[in-house]
């Protein structure tokens, strides 16, 4: 059949309900043991075929969370690199595409928004060009683009080892309700990791080899209260040192009813675990009343999906 003229794909942001970080390795990376949870804050990409051999990028920001600068709209953008990867693997050297990105995941917020864009571009271009790549082939391309891209493709819940790209899906049958508080600024992931190394110098930390069993058990049992007691993020002390004002917001979230709060990934987005959906909605309202941008979301959410042609919006949050 002829290739469709445009394809829209939705991919989730993520939080790390557990993130253990090893020391700096000789290759410049840190080994991690993470438990990822995809949440219902979605990026969306619409890929439209172009006759010219070019990749054109545009952005829209419905929630007004884009920083003034810093998002490349050229070949350095991870979504553009994903499109080129599909074209190269499929033997389509002259394929052109316009990628329109609807940004909802905070930029440089520790939730893998750029990785979600890359995963969406992989799926969208594969469909647009009828490239015929399998999910396994797309996952291989995803791993070559960045550590968080394979999980954005997969979604759900997963344990991640290595640099986070060696994924194993894990059971998470219950819906967990969270409140996210994005910041008006981003944190550089390399700077956060550098701060971790400095703060832990001489402590003898070793590379983790398995995901936290207590977190996996709580997820598998749908034990929200139990999960609240075992959330961990080795990057949190570094993020709080770089952005100390986050500490007051963490305290506010717990004071207003969260079971627990944590920095999401490298930050500065904060994630608060709530007992249930009504509690999440109430917490989001309370945080907004105190002047914080708060979003109630749920997880696990599904990974990259092709949207029906008539569906041009992604339900980013529920608000009550």
C-alpha cells in the first residue's frame, strides 16, 4: 500500500522510582540500576513526508514549559537523529520528513522528554516510510541514540541495568498516582552526575548489578504505601545541591499529603506519590494554591503508540 502522508505517535515521559548510580567508569559513563515507570505525561510527534531530502523540525508548547533557548531544531535534535537512523537502516537515503513535536514533558527535567521524542520519531518514520522495521530493530536503533530511548519505546515499568538501556519489563499491575512539579528551569544531566561524583568521592561506592528488590516487590503487589517507603534516587543529593530551593517544595508536598516525594531522575522535576487518584487531585490543587505548577498523572503508561489519524491531541494529565 502507499505510504501515509503523515503519522502521529505518542510516547510517555518517565520517572525513576529507584535509581542507584555507580562510580564513574573509564568509558565516561556511570553504571546504574534503575526501575523506570512510564507516566501519563506524553510527548507527541507528527511526521509528514517531504519531497526534499531534509529533516525539518518544529515545536509547539501547549503548557508553556519550554525554556527560552536550548532546544536544537536542526540535526542535533535527538528526534532528527532518530529519523536519520530509520532512513539509514531502511536504505532510504533521500527520505525527507517534517517532524512537529508537541512538548509536554519538561525540558531538562529528569523525565526523558528528549528520549521520548526520539522514540516517537523512530516509530513515526518507520510507519510513514513503510520501512518495515520490527520493534526489535527499532529498539536497537533506540539504544544507539541514548540510554532512556529504549524505555520510552517500551513504556510500562522496567528494570534497567548498564547505563539504563538493558531493560527487563517488570510487573506493575496496579495504577499508581503521582503529582509532578516541574521547575521553570532545567538541570544539566552531566552536571548532576559530576556533582554526584564530587559528593561521593572516597566513599567506595560500587556499580550496582541488580534493581532494588523491595521496589520491584511493591510494584508487583500494587503496594502504594510500601513503595513510598523504598523510593530512592542517588542523584537527589546532587540535584538538591545544585538547586537547593527544591528542598522546600519537597517538604511542601509531604506536608500537603504526599506519601513520599523525590527528585525525578537528574531533576529538577519533583515527583510525589499519592495514595490514590482523589488524593493526587487534591495534592495537585493544594500545591497549585501555594504557587507551584502541579500535574496529576498516573503510571504505568503505555509506550510508543501510533495515534488514529483523527486523534490530534494527547491527554497529558487529568485535572479535577
